[in-house]
C-alpha cells in the first residue's frame, strides 16, 4: 500500500488545526518545493506539539474531540480503547514491533538499549540477560542501600522547615541518588550537595528531551541520537566515571550483576554493553521515578481529604509497630490505602506522556471497525487511556484512590498503562515501587 492510498485507508487527519492544514495544503500546491509543503506531508505538526512539552494534554483533548481513533501524523493513528490495548500490546502471538521513533535511541558501537530494540528476538535475548537483576527478590536484597538517603533527605528537609522548598528538585535528587546507590554502589551526591553539582541532571534532561522530540524527525539518525545539543556527553562521562570508581567488590548492586551477566550464547557481556545497561538505568530509571514520587506528593498534598486519611493510616501503622521509622518495602506494601494512593497518582499522572508506538504487522489489521494497513504506526497514550470514562468511570479525571479499593475491575487493571504493556512492560517497575514505598511515608509526615 502506498503512502498515497494509506491516507484514504486511515481516518482523516484529526482535523487538527483544520484551517491551518488547509492553508498549508494550498501553499504546498502553489509552491511545491517550499518548506511549508514539506510540513504538510511530514510529522512536523506533532513534533511542534511535543516540543511545547504539552503533548500529554494535547492527546487527551484530541481524543475527547475526535473520538477513540485519531490520526496524529501522516502514518500514525492514536487509539484509546481496551480492545486496541489488547490488539496492539497483548500477550498472544508475536509481539508487535516497536515503531520507528525508538530508533532515535539507538547507539553506535554497541547493542541498542533493549528499550529501543525493535527486533523481538534480539529484544528478548537482551532483556533476558539482565532480567534477574530487576526481579523483586534481587531488588529487595538491595533496598537497605537507600536507607541512608531517605534518612538524609528527611533530616535536610526538616532543617529547611518553615522555608519554601522546591520538591521538584528534591525528588530528582532522591531518585538519581537512589540509582547511584542501587546501580553503582554510591549515590551521585545530589542530596549531600543539595544541587545539580556535576550537571548530570541538566545533561540527562537535555539528552532525553531532545532525543524524544527528534525521534519524530526523518533525519533522526543524522542528529547523533539526540546529541545535537550535547546532552549525552556529560551524561556518558559521569556514568563512565561511576563504572571505574565503583567501590566495594562484594556489593551486590546492579553493576555487579551486569558484569557477570551472560549473552544468549553463554559469552559474558562486553564492557561496552555493561556501559550501555548502566546508561539505561540512569536514563530510564531516575527521571521516571522522580516524576512519580512528585506526582504522589502533589496529588496528596493538594487533596486534604486524602492527606488526612493517608496520614491516619501511616500514623496508625507507626504507632502499632507495623511501619518502621525508615520504612521498608514490605511494610509500605501492606498499607491498603497507601497502595491505592500510589496507584491512583500514577494513573492520573503517568510519568511517560508519549505514545507507545507499534507497527501494524503484514496483512494489516482491523481495530475499532477500521482497517489499518501493514506498516502503519498505531499507538496508545497513558494519559488519554487513563481518562477514558468507559474504563475508569465518570470521575476518571479525578484523583480518587478509593476507586482501586471499592470499584476495582479487571478492565481497569488491563488498561493501566503507567508501566507499559506486554513483553515491553517496564523492567524497572519493582525498583521504582521499592523506592516509592520507602520515601513517601517519611516525606508525608514531615
Ligand atoms: C515510576 C517509575 C517508572 C515508570 C513510570 C516507568 C515507565 C515505563 C513505561 C511506560 C515503559 C514502556 C515503554 C514503551 O513501551 O515504550 C517502560 C519501559 C522500560 N523501563 Fe520503566 N518506568 C519506571 C522506572 C524504571 C526504572 C527504575 C528502570 C530501570 C532501572 C526502568 C527501565 C525501563 C526499561 C529498560 C524499559 C524497556 C523495557 C522493554 O522494552 O523491554 N524503568 N517504563
């Protein structure tokens, strides 16, 4: 199927900025070689929206206005129903291949980070060689490594009491330092120094946002994997330093695991791949956790009813000895309202706001009564899915933790997108939940 008749097979282009597109199309006809004609037939409209940082809000509005099936770029359709989730990301059969956007994350001279590996067989082998390191039993063996960080952040914030504190920064300090402890045996030092003292936070931010945005450009590989703005250079340098400095040889952190992990053919992982996995942990595991810790604080603190109920549960658990001064994962996990709060905050504010694009396999497919041809990109967005009233109820827009305790349904669970779906679900979920369960109770009692 050609790109031309694809445009007939797919639904109309979201009528996004209809007049805008009509004007552009007219300009394109009049001046076929102009830059504007290029924009009409390329994904630049979407890129422009992603660059504003508000894509997660745009996509919710687009689905509200145009329904559960919206064309968002020349070759991509966004879907917003349970059956689309099942068809695109479901466990049955061969997994659908990740879309072209992920190529922006490919790295020269080593295996692609498995997050971005589009070949299902290669992905399976890359994921398998490190999956044990992320298992809950392995993560729980490491949880005491972050106790000193929780203690430190609590005493620093207590010392600042009465002053205005920017929790968006402190949650970044915590999540990045936790990755330092769990992956490399030593925190990066953000909590200690109370600032982005070595520039890692800025560097990761620049690298992640530029790569994620320029993943929508046809020339993404030429852009040196998002390094156009230089974000990758300090990021790589700091992780390389961590690998060489990493201290105690007997400490069972993620790095030790990567160093002893084996490829599918039984050979050890190359130093370059160990480095790649280490970059992965920092890139995928710190910012996402910080956003989630922050989302929980934000929704609880701006909702007095929930705050009161949660504090009562935490206080009661502390008083009865069910929650230690420095909580452990198992204790937090046993508090039902606290768990509902975490789940609900990550529902209304999923850390990943982009689409999770996949490619329609050969032969095409029918979703929601529409035929989508092979090679079209299809995607679901967590922000939109989590606000779908037919799944989460009429109050889907509201932060209401009780929905997970009283009105829980399997449908809600199967459409919970915060950690992704199917064979590409988040490998770091256990690590993130362990951190969240340890840091939130002390933060909420400050
Ligand atoms: C609350 C924190 C986190 C959230 C909300 C989150 C969210 C997600 C989501 C939505 C995906 C699916 C991406 C896709 O399909 O394109 C994903 C995948 C992934 N996450 Fe996380 N993540 C979190 C923490 C972590 C941590 C701590 C790590 C590692 C240390 C991590 C590593 C990964 C990796 C490697 C993948 C790719 C999995 C694959 O393709 O097989 N994440 N995450």
